[in-house]
C-alpha cells in the first residue's frame, strides 16, 4: 500500500493499458498521460445536443471519459478542458468544486502532474440521487491551450479508492502534448 499525501492508501502499482491525449489517440488533449489496463478512453463530443449541466462543470467542458467498467469498477477518469488561458489551476478547481452542490471537507494542495505544476483537490460529495456521501478528487494544470482538469469520481467511496491507482498513473505520467 502507498499513500498519496492525502492520507488515502491504495495498491501502489497498476498496469499501463495505453496513452491518451496525442492527436492520434482516442481523446486528443492539451496533455498526454497513461491510463490503466482494460480502461477504455472515449472522446466526448458536446455537439449542443446535451444540456450544459451534463457537459460543463465550473469553467471547463468535458472532453474525454476513460471508463473503468471493463476493468471491473464503476466510474471514470474524466478530462475537462477550457480555452480560458488566464485561469490559474486553483481558480479552475474553485469553480469546478463550487459547481457541485453538497461538497464538504474540501482540501487543496500544490502538487505536480508529471513535471507540470498542478493543484489537486479532495472533497466529499453528497449525491442527491443516491443520498450517499463519497470521496472525489481532481487536479488541474495550466497548458498553452488552457487549463485541464483530471477528475476521479466513482459510484461510491469504495469504487473511488479502488480506482486511485489508475488516477495516480495518469497523474504521474502527465505531460504537455
């Protein structure tokens, strides 16, 4: 078991399944990173048919979902992007968390995503639909194309904790595209 500086522990290793973010990948992004074996990335095309509430959180829009179901978990790593190049990672995360109702124990910390300076947030979120409180986390980085948020949710706290190694793999291997 290892800890990530937030007091959470999870298995230390996960097998790489591929890399996402390059122009020829499933999700072209301003960053690239590795994703876990069996996880499936898919670009999200917000063509205007989906309500903003489903494709926008704070100042960022959903660009990519990496589905954990093929690996046995219910949840996603989601990548959110924005063209607002003057927003700092902290400002982006402030708006990201504020756009979710029912959050508590919100904790920010400076960190690195690969070699990129980043801000990470952990918090508890109470889902009105499930009437359950669960852990969530996200990190934000600045890129020349605008901010990028990597978000780990999950059906519940157990799923979140089981998916932490995949989140850590993405975080540790992140680099600018």
